[in-house]
C-alpha cells in the first residue's frame, strides 16, 4: 500500500453539523424545512448539487434562475464559513492525528479527496496541512461523488495506480466513488447496504497495522 486518500467531512473532522445548520437556515428562508434524516443525502455531495437536492425536496426546482441559485449557495457558504471559523486542532476526530503520523513515518503518501472547496482552509485550522502530499481541487472536477473522478484524480496526482491506494469515507456517495475508482475502500460507519473492503464504526479504529492486514487480505 503506497497511499491513503482521505475524505474530509466525517473522516478527519465533523463539519456535517455546520453544513446542516447553514443549509437548514438557507432552506427555511425559502420556505423549505429539512431535517437530519434528509441531511444524510447531502454528505459528500457538492455545494450546488446539495442546493438542487434541497430545491427538489421542497418542490421548488424551477423557481430560481442560475444566478439566483449561485447567490443562494454563496449565502449558505458565508454562513458556513462563520460557523467553521472557530475550528481548532481539538476538532480533529479521534485517532486521526495518530494515524496520519503513523502513515507519514511509514513513508505512505497522504491525499485529500474532499468535495469541499473549503478543504484547505479547514486543514489549516486543524493544523494538519503538513501531512498532505496532495489535495484534489474539487472546482476542477467534471463530476462529483459518487463518480470515481475525485479518488482517481488523487491517485493520479500522486503518480500511483488506484490498486496501490486506500480511500477512507463516511458517506454512501463517497464509498461508491472509492470502489469505482478501484482503490481499497475503508468505510467509517457506512450503512450495511454499501460495500466497503474494511468496515469500521469509528475513526478511532484506524491504525496502520489494521489497514495493512485488511489490505493484504484483499490482494
Ligand atoms: P463546500 P466531504 C463535503 O465534504 C460535505 O460532506 C458536503 O456536505 C458538502 O456539501 C461538500 O463537501 C461541499 O462543501 O460547500 O465547503 O464546498 O465529505 O467530501 O469532505
Ligand atoms: Mg464525508
């Protein structure tokens, strides 16, 4: 195994609660009420695709021009940026800091495959940017998760073949992206109906020895 590619939200830190809060405020301002169950569908989904899903859910798909939709998405992002402004290294999920150190010491490359355009800002706030050998820019992708493009791009940026890499995800769309791109998939708390090569309940279970053991088994 030559590289591990991380998702951000739900794997490195829990920004889902802030995304939810910001989307809930925005949706409610245009007369749509969303709850936590609906929010599960937005995990790993790009900002604009999330807005489209909310509009569809509220039956308002055709009510806004592209310009208005861009403004709505921007409005949500401003709100979201305010909520994440106070993030610190204490917000790194359990086990992640240690796991990143283990990978670094073992000479295994580390990549980020997050749908979030705020990814680099969040890594900085968490003070873990230095661990990353590559970060995919989601603005340059043609298709978002569940399309394999984002994980395939991460491995290509490292000049590695997908089968030599592992990807870690918490969202259904994300794990589908890893599987289709041909990486070894690690699912953190993903529902039983989606396939993950190694299934764990919490990031605390992430260790290099555990990952290597399961990775070898698959090969
Ligand atoms: P932004 P991930 C995703 O992050 C979130 O899960 C998703 O809810 C969000 O809409 C998306 O990033 C885009 O985020 O608005 O900050 O560009 O799970 O792929 O790390
Ligand atoms: Mg995620």
